[in-house]
C-alpha cells in the first residue's frame, strides 16, 4: 500500500496543489461508498433513470482503478440494497444486469491488477445471470492479494444482523461457542463482512445525510464524508478530497 501511495505522490510532485493532499500516515484502509444520485443526474438531463445508472457504472470503473492506484486495501460499494427491489421492474432489471456488464468488461483488468472481488449481500434471490457473473469474478480473483473490491449487492444491514444472530445462536446450540465467549469480534465474524476490517471512511454522494440500512454495525467508529456531488459526477479528485478530509480528523473511539 505504502509503495503505491508513494508512487502516486511522486507522480503529482510537480503539482503543488495536490502535493500536500494525501499522506502515507492516517491512510484509510477501508473506504465504503453509498453511491447515490444516479436518478437525479439523469433527470437533470432529461434522460431515463437507467442512463444515470449506466454513467454510475463508468464512475465505478474509474474509482476502483484510482482507489487501487492509491493503495486502498478495501473498497466497498453499495450497489443494490434489499429495499431497492421496490423500484420499477425495468429499473431493477437494469441494475441487476450491471454487475454482469461491468465484470464482462472489467474482469481481465481486475485480474491483471490483482484485485479481489467480493460480494456482501444475499445472493439467493439474485437472477441467475447476476449470480453467474459475480460467482465467476469471486472465484477467479480469490487468490489475488491486492485491493478487495467488495460490492454490497442485495444488502441490508438489519437483516444481516438478524441472520448473524441466528447463526451465532446456532453455534451456541451446537456447542461451538460459549455465551461467555461472545464478543464484538466473535459477532463480527457472523456477519457478511466476516474477515474484513470495518470501514475507516464512509462516503455518501448526492447530499443525502442518512445510512439507508448500510453497515450499521461496521460503521460504529467510521468517519463520514458527505458531498452534494451526484455519483455520476464523482471523480478521482473527489475521492482524494474525502481522504484528505479524513486524514485531518482525529479518531478518538470514545476516548479523549
Ligand atoms: C442510488 O441512486 C444508486 C443505486 C441504487 C444504484 C447504484 C449503482 C451504481 C452506481 C452502478 C453499480 C455498478 C456496478 C458495477 C454494480 P438513485 O438511483 O437512488 O439516485 P436518486 O436518489 O437520484 O434517484
């Protein structure tokens, strides 16, 4: 990670504006993004909502590449919530096709760039074509060691917590876990994000100031950065700006 960041800092050394923006110290390991505002972006242009999602997908491509270049370890992108099924069928169908479209075009590059694709969410009621695309990407990149690109797909935090509790109770019932050994760490291992460090930084675009059932447990001590920028207008510079703001924050975890 440090080497990558050093490389990036070197590449901007002739640009005094960006020189002091990012430092190796305090670099966020896990960045999570609620990518919001695709619909409004399209509406402003008199386009159908799906045009915003299509543009949003191109931004995903750019941001993944940039996060990897900067040396981010984990990038979680909220691509579809358990509540998004309430949208019109045509929009849901379009959104469900996006992972397939994205991975068809990007998987070779992701493999080359050592990215690990991971899915956080309930895969059961995804259409077969979505499952096939994500399963292939997860399997093909499983042995990579670089950026973890974690798509939150058909994800809802409250149901994740309930499912985590169920599986934990099962372990207690089966004698695999003693109640006295239940801890924050052991509970985390029963969530869909098991094995991933909690996000250091949460970004939400489009001016909405809420969590929308996203990683309620995992974001307990994360730093939040909100921007009015709509996701299809989000750029590499915005990502760097968010990291720069994060680096100036003092994380006290309840201490002084
Ligand atoms: C919220 O904006 C966005 C979504 C529900 C979908 C996000 C999906 C992408 C950005 C593309 C994902 C790409 C891949 C590769 C999976 P909204 O539609 O709610 O916007 P609005 O609030 O302006 O209506």
